[in-house]
C-alpha cells in the first residue's frame, strides 16, 4: 500500500464520519427546534376523483393534474383548483398526496384544512411527500371545494395527485396493502445491512479479512433500506412529523454513495488510482458542504441533490469497471471467477432496475421512486455480500491450511512441543528485540539412558520414555515458559515470566515430584532420569543470550554427571 493510498483512507473515512455526524446533528437540531401548530386538521375518511377537478368555479375548464405546474402563476406561486362535492350519506374524507407544495382546502372561503407540520430553522423549505386528509360532513354535500396549491421551489416540482374520496380507513389500508412488497424488501435490506455490520465486528471475521468491507456494505444496505422504506410513502401515514421523513430521505441520497466507494476500496483497493482518490475526496467534501449549507440556511438538501445522483452513478460505474477488469484478468489467468460472476449478476440487476425506474419516472412523477430500483438494489447487495463471504471462506480455508502447515513445521511430531526450528526462531526474536523482554530464563534438560532403552527394549519403549519426559517438562517448567524438544533426548524451556529465579525453583520442585511419581508406576521397565541446568540472561542481546545458553548447557551436563554418579553409588 503506497503512502497516498494510505493517506486517502485516513482522510476520506474521517471526512465521511464527520459528514454523517453532521447529518445527525441536523436531525437533532430539527427535533430540538421544531414547533407544532395544533391547527392541523386530519379526520376520519372510495372513488378516484383526480380527473374531476377544474380551473374555474363553473366547472368548465378541466385540469390535468399531471401538468399542474403549467397552470401555476410563477409570480404569486399560487394556484386554485375546484371540485363540486356529490351527495353524501355520511361524513366522508378527501385523501390526497402532495409533493414539494403546501395546500389549503376551503368551502365558501371557509378553510377546512391546510398543510401544517412541525417547523424548524433546519428543515428543508419543502414539506416533501405528504398525505393530506380533509373531512367533509353531510351538510357539505353539493358545496364547491377550492384547493389552493402553494409552490415551494419551481413549477416542475408542483405535484398533487392520488385524490381519493371516501372512507379514510379503507383508503389507507388499500394503499398499505399495495405497498406491502416494497415495505418487505426495504425491511429486508435494513436487516441485511445490520447483519453485515454485526458480522464485520466479529473477531474471527476481522482476523480473517483484516478490513472493514462488510461494515461499509452493511451501512450502504441499511441506508438504502431506510430510503426505500420512506419512498413507499406509507410511513407518512404513521408519522406525526412527516417533514422529517423528507429530510432523512434527502440525507440518505447524499450519504449513500461514499460507503459503496469505501467498500470498493476494501475489496479492490481503488485508492491506488489517483482519480478515485480525488473523486472520493470530492464526495466527502460534498457531504460536508451539504451539512454546512443546511445548518446555515444558505441552501437546503433538496436543492443540492443533483450532486448526490452524480456521485451514485459514478460509484456504480466504477464498481462495474473494477469488477469487469478483474473478471477479465481472472479469465486470462484461468483462475476461479465465481465471485466476479456473482458481482456482475448483482450489477446487472442494479443497472436494469435503475434503467426501468428512469424510464418510468421520465413519463410521470410517480409516488414511489424506488418501485423497481429497490428490488435491483436488494439483489445487488445480496450478491456483493455473498461474494465477500465466499472470499472470506476461501481466506479462512487457506488460513486453516496455513495453520496446519505451520504446526507441522514448528511442532515436534512425537511430543507436540515446539521443535528445534521454533526454538531457534524464538531465540532470534528475543535477540532482535521483537518481544520487548528485559530478562530471559533458560532451562536445558537431557533425558538420561535413552540409547540404552532403545538398544535393550526397542525404539517403541524409547519413544515412550521421551513422551513421558516431555509431559513432565511441560507440566512443570512449561507452566511458566515455552518448552521445546531441540534434539533426540534434549529439551529446552525459555522462561520470561518474572521473577525468573522463583519461577524456576517452583518448576523444579514440581519437576522432581513428577519424576518420582512416574518412576513409581507399576510395570514400567525403565527408570526416568532427566538432568537440568538453569541460567538467567539479564541483558537481552544476541551475545548475552548465547553466553546464557552455554552456561545453562554446562549446568545441565554437571547435573547429568551428578545423577549418573548417584546411580553408580547405589
């Protein structure tokens, strides 16, 4: 990893976290400063009367709600449309959706309803998508209803549609049932996102992958899931503050591209490319700029959304390019391509659904802007997650193979203790100062009479002697150090736990006790006798360690001679 790549990751991630925190600050600021006018009217409330409204009170000029902005007076920003109420046997409601406009409903200049939501200096100017409900009584039958529409941004953003007249409860239940699939898909994306984040936080996964790709993919999935859920326009029925949903919707559209880029960097190291580093810097700066403009009131999030759409498109294009390039490279090298096939499948699903959504949206302003897109995004996220998990499984499998090979390379096959290679590498690590120890205790041990047991009783008994001796050494000195078998009948224990002299003496007492117990075992055809020598190296250098090893070895041979002398004396 070059220093520019590493520096990019260190800067872009904090910038994104700062931007994300800024968005949360805006939400908190809204919640703390919003005010509510109790004059909001929403009462109990089937036929579609969208085509029954007119531009005049006489009912001679029909209005096309799909072209409502064309009738708007840009100077005043107000438009009035009219509808004559039919005969009613009971109280009935008018339920209609508006987007980026405020409305009032009047009968004979008497106001029955007006758009009224929480207000805050940190909100967008627009109330976003709203479901409006106006109740009419039996005595209102035949009266002329006037709806006044107030423009917020421009004529292109004026939307009043889905004007439904009848029982309010039936209308709401019908709309919820129609959006049940969209709600399910959205919730599934949120759950998948949270699961991916939880997986990334698992110690075993982090040790295997050594990056946070799943956190970024999980965050992307969760954000898209929340955005998709808001886009169903069902949550607006159950939220007291509908305006904040539009704010969160805009926030997610601004925030959701960078997690995808950070995921790409974890998987493909896109920060190696200078263009991608610059683009990610720009995206992170764009998020921070959005926070600044919203908090200062210079502009609102709705007004700077085009930048987020550009960032998301570029992110998806970059993902496609990197996957295709890697796919072609794998094909040329005749390497497994399953991961890339899965990723390409997810990308195709995303692009096809996005294309369908753009075509649909270009024809009319639909209530749900994610009807096709949410399915493509779900398939996209699932494909990326499955691909990453397959790669994790491959890394884990290779890691297990490496552990097995490593165990075979550094372990003694007969005793299970560290072998001579492991011993020499550990000494080298101590001498090189890699472990940071200040003192080293060295215990050298030698099993007496191994050759005699091998010659007289066979190598099977000789192996048994070595195995028993190794267990005694591990159960005594090995409690406070690392035991190794460094030769046929030679062992060594490297001790670092302080105080070394006290730990050695404790081990020696246990060592002598275990030898006595082993020699009392009935049926054993040989005597266990193990010589030992000990030395402390109090200056950790290569030369001092070698001197300590020679002293411990000399002490061990002195003890060996002493033990043989005792046997001859007996």
